[in-house]
C-alpha cells in the first residue's frame, strides 16, 4: 500500500470582515488530497485536508519540501507494523526530515494540512469515523459523540451597526448555540463595550459571550480591557496580547480573574509548553485553543496533549481554534472540551456534515468514514474537483 500522489490547491476564503489585527480580503487556504492505491468500494481511498483560516495557503512549501519527501520515501517505511494501514507518525517523520527545531514559521501549517488528509485516509482505510479510530488508539475506546461548539463571529465589517450585530448573534442562538463570540480591539474600548452591551441584551439565561482581541493589545491596553471586561460574566477573554508574550499573559491574571483563552497562534508542542510553563494560565478556568491544522497536525497535537497531562492540565480545557471537522473528531475521540464553529464564515470549509444540527450548544457526531467530509456536500464538491 502506498500514497501515489498528493495534490494541493490554494483557494480563496476572502471576505470583507476584519478582526483587530487583519482583514480577510485576501485570505486563502490550501486544500490537499492524499491519493492512495488502497481500493474501497471500487475506488481509491483519498484523504482530504485543509488549513484553518487566519494563515494563508501553503502550496509552495508543500510542493518544494513536504510532498516530495513523502513520495520519495520507501512506501514500506510509511505503513504501520501490521502492514494494513498508513502510519501518520511515520509519514510525519518523513515530512520533517532535515527540518531543524524551533522557528516554526508556516511550515507547521503545510505539515498540519497534509497530516489532516493522512488521518482522513487512515480512518477511511480502517473503515471507521476518525473519532472512533482515535478513541480506540489513544483514548478509552468510547468516543463522546456529543461535542460542545460555540459560534464565532462578531467581526468588524463595513456598514455594521448594533442592529446587525444583534441580528447576527440572535441568528446563532436561533440555530442552537449557547455561546457566541465577538471581536474586540478593532474599535475603541468605549465602542467595544457598547457592542458587548448590545449583544448581551439579546442573550438569555445560560447563554454567554466570549471576546477575542486577536493578540492586538500591549500590556497597558490589555489591562484596561481586563478591568472593563471584569464587569461582565464573559465565557472568555481571548488572545489579549501577542501570542508569544507569555509574561503579558501571566501578568494579566492579576487584573482579570475570570476565564481567559489563548493558543491559536502557537504552532508546536514546544510553544504550547512555553505557554503552560510561563503564561500563568490557570487549569481550573482558562482555555487552550491550539489548532492542529496550523500546528503540525494531529501527530504533534498528541504530543501537546501528553505535555498538558504531564503539567496537570485536563484536556477538557482544550477548545481548538479553526471550526473544522478535524478538531471536532479529536474533541469527540479524545475528550476535548469542545470546538470552535463559524456558522456563516469561511464556507464551504467550516461547519458540520449536512443534517447535523446544534442543539443546546452541542452537535452529535454522525457515523461517516474518516473525518466526515463526504457528508458535507458543498465541501465535498470542492474536494472531488481536486482529486478528479
Ligand atoms: O479572526 C481570526 O483570525 C480567527 C480567530 O481568531 C478565532 O476564530 O478565534
Ligand atoms: Mg481567536
């Protein structure tokens, strides 16, 4: 058995939205197909992957380094000991041949995207949903089919007013979400507080708002926001300062004793470990948002979960960034605290298989082979174009 080809296509996911740091007018992502010579139902098994929003497509890095390393490796060196499936760990090691540690740049996105497609193929070859395969291999064998999801939105965009913001949030609540997220730091503190008040006016009992500064604030600004946000009962205060400024994060807890979240821009186990070692994050209330699709994939994320365990953190404190079905499977298979979701953004890549509804803040994983992309018709159409 072997991988016969890996294809990449860079696709636009552009829109007029902006957060406190970037606009998405030129945002792209890489869609990847890993084509194998394994036949199921009369057709070759193809695994698919794509990177999360927020980092651009990585086709150049893939074509120059990571795809050739996989295709040039002895196929026998990429299969598991039973010989009946590909081994994602061995494929990962092949991709990372002759790559020095540290300075992860965006190669972690390139590797993470291919890794997603490899896991999709591996679960399809095994004839299992990925969440079941993960629970069998790395968990207790019993996936948690119900996964908490929250609705990320509340971006700044031209022509937005309080009515539109409230309508947006109400539409998430109407679709079954109990937690919604908005951006902060793209307007003045006063303006952001007025926007928060507007959203809170449409939330009911048991419904909460999270806010996300996208790493925009220096320490003084982060503290000013912390003090002002303390008047609310927010789900979390996310990525206040630069993702690598662990001291800022650690100091902030002196000014904000409610939940904080960060980690979506930490792209390796080692960076995640530095956050845990030096960032002052509190295992009893804070949230970790490492996103495997941006950070060397699930092979690396398994290392991150081990690291968290060694540091006394429960994996239920992880709610990954990105809103993709890969992290949804990891959440269900390995017992994370939930997953992000973008109900209206970054389509057709985000979201759930057709027919999956959010109920009281949770989705229930359907029985689909692999990651489950085949169950989302608009997404699968794009994928089939790539592998045709
Ligand atoms: O706006 C973005 O780049 C996405 C983001 O931070 C999030 O989903 O938390
Ligand atoms: Mg964020």
